[in-house]
C-alpha cells in the first residue's frame, strides 16, 4: 500500500470513530438532561404536594378550632341565658 492510502484509511477510521463517539455523547447528554429535568419536576411536584398537604391540615385544624369556638360560644350563651332566668 502506498503511504497516501494508509493515511487516507487512518483519516476515514478517525472520522468514523469521532462521528460515533460524538453521537453517543450527544445522546448521553440529552438523556442526562432529561433525567435532570425529570428530577427537577419530581422535586417541584413533591414540594407542591407537601405544601397542599400542610394547607389542608391547617384548614382542618382551623375548622376544628372554629367548631370548638362555636361550641364554647354556644355553651356560654346557654349558660348566660340560664343565669338570667335564675336572676329574674
């Protein structure tokens, strides 16, 4: 073989290897990027779910507190009206 044929063959092999490795790197980069994006979205969803759970819990506690206040007010009104009956 002539030296120019050997050099041309080496250049072709290098070009093929470079093309395949760059495609693999590009695909790997895209896959890693998707994984990062999915992880980011998963974390955001988890944070949103935790916030909504805390909000629901607070609303339930506030509702229970309101019920307790209404119950206490009702008892106080009932006691006050009973006291007035005894005083008059």
